[in-house]
C-alpha cells in the first residue's frame, strides 16, 4: 500500500532566506482590527489542534499590536497555508480572566497573540 | 597566572546516563528516524547558542536610544547588530516549527514589568537566548505564572510594588520574546560590556531584574505540579 | 466569563482514554536507581559546567525526532531521495513534551534535569515501539565497553 505523500516543499521554497512568518507578509488582506480596539475571544471548537488557550475563551481584551500575517495554527498544523490571516497581540486584564484575582493588583495583565478568526468586536 | 596552566578539571567517569544518551541516538539513527549528518549539523548550531547576544542587545539599547527604538519595533533587525540572524543563522534558513523568525523585545518601565512564559509547551527564543532552563519547562511554572504571577515571581525572589503592572507574556504563536528591563541605578558611565554582564538569562525571561554586581542566575525553584499530568 | 462548553469536557475525557501504557520500564528503572547524575559527578570532580556534556546532543535528538525538524531536513532533498516511510516515524514535538511532563511526574520526579528528560525520551520511544528495550540494553553494553576500553 503506498503512503500518501504530503508535499511540504512549497513552504520551504517560500520561506527560505525570508523566514516564517515573514514569508506570508501582504497575504492576509486588510486587517479587521486596529490597535486599541476592544475585542472578545471566541469560543470556537478545537477538536484537533489549536494554540488558542482555553483560559482566553470568552474573555474581553484590547488589541495592542498587529504583529504579523500567517496561516492560523489550526490550518497550518494540517499544512494548509492558503489563508493567511492577521495576528494580533492582545492584552487581558487579569481580573477578566480570573474573577477572584486580587483587587490590589487590578492593573496586572496578560498579553498573548491570536489569529483574527478568534476575535470578535466588543 | 599559574592557575592558567593547571588543566581544567574533568569528569573522569562514564555515567549510565551518558551511555544511554549515546545508545538512544545511535539506535534512532540506525532505525532511520534521522540521519547522523542532520543530527551533527543541528548539534553544532545549538552549541553556538547562548544568552550573550540577548544580553548585549539589552546593553546596547540602554546606551543608545535609537537602537532601543529599533529593538522594540523590529527585534529581528536589531538582533543582526548582536550577531544573530533569525532567518539565515539557522541551518534551515527559514526557522523551524519551534523557532520561528519573529522576535519581540518587551520594554519594561518603572511602572510595567514583563515576564515570559509559554503555557502551551515551552517556546523559547533559542536563537538569541540558548536553551531554556529546566524550571521554564516545568508544568508548575507554565500553569501557575499566568494565574498567580506575583506569587511565582516572589518564589523567584522578585517582589513588586502594587503600583507596578505585572504583564505576563504568554508565548503561544510565532513570536518569541525577551524582556528589556529598566537599567538599574548604580550603572552610570558603564560600558556596553559591563552592562551586558548584569543582564542575566533570568532578567531576559523576566523573573529577575538586573542589579550591579549580580552576574549569575540564582538557583531556581523547580517543583512538580500538584495535579497529575494528563493529556 | 463564559461557561465551559460541555462538549469540551467530553473531548477531554476521550483524550484521557487515549493514554498509553504507563507502566515502568525495567531497564530505565535500573538506570534511574544506579546511574550517577551530573550534579554528583560535577561536584566530585570539581567541574563548573552546570550541564552534562551530552545535554545539547540530547536536545538535538529530540529536535530531530520531531515532525517539523525531520520534515525540514528531508524536504530539502530531491524527491526521489526522500524516504517517505519516515512520515509515520516522527514524534511531534508537542506530544513528546507532554509525554515528558507526564512520565517525569509519574516515574522520574526524583531524577534531576536533564537526566529526567533523557529517561522520559527513552521511555517514550520504547512504549511507542520506536525502540526496543532489549536492543537498547545491548547497545548500552556495547557503548559502555567502547567508552571504557580506551
């Protein structure tokens, strides 16, 4: 029985000497969010692979930076690089993630990067 | 300088662990899991890595405001000035699934302190910081830092005032992170070399802050997680 | 805060039943109890290096075993020189790390790092059938003889 062959060469050709995620620059189209926008993290199903932490699901956050364009981890783990999206660095108030986080440290935050598909406007 | 001529001490004993490492590697190569050449190539590259370039990047940023702006805006470009090419230094010339080519330099201020973790696995900016320490890889650190950052930092000996915002950076996608700490008092007039010496690995991860005279990492707590680990 | 989706809990349960055999491995238990760790050796011989000389080599082995690393090198070769059978032999980096965490907490908690990483890697490879305990034992005897015969 012959095994299926997954050709990953396209990625090497594309990224060599340029870098990943740099090689996807300009491919995501216009960004839906800008710095300062309030967003909520969607609670999408992630049956096979995701890098969106469970603790962020459903929480409000603020866009801090548009960091790069890349396929989302959910696609790239299956070698699907057809749909690069914008990645945003978003900042959460600790209190919004963990309701019993002490009020004394109300300024404390968590920052992490997420692909556009996980964000909805708030 | 008689000491210079003394041969460096050596471990004159082969441990079972050393033997196990070689045996696992040889069998894996014979089974065709990878080739000896690729392994050697990669090992040689990894031996060149360590925290010094990142320490130098911070020292340069402390001395040169323009360079600091560049470092914060484009960490990959700023890395070139300390001898790290995120794209072409790597044997693959484009990164790997663990080492993507995006470095972000997180600038601390007197009112903002960054600390880095990867809650999902243990992503770490290896090209500019070398291998991650054991504690960084443990589930205990990865699970607890996001939820109880101040307690974890206190265990590392870092107690921060209430009015300082603690920002945990969870390294979960393609960026890798180093912290650019506040330049400590008592370093006025120091050279880049002097400054780089106090920027230890732990300062670059964010669990410590630089201090004059402090050039080594403290022994760090390594604790098992309380709940059994299941996936 | 939104409630946790009940389907997610169900999936977690399914993931748990996927757990592999977690019994101890005799050969590795023996090394765990009898092997001398770097902390002891370096103290006895007055060596400063905090890591054993094989740490980077071990790290490279883990990297090479990972899908991405393997694929990265393999795909650089012309198509007819590639070994496509390899596709099934790789060991994903995240899965290996998870297994390392689990095995260390279960069997190797008292072993310092990176000795614990090494035992966990050997354990993973044996229980996944990528290495065989007997082969490993005899290869270790061979390596031991080689290193100690100089």
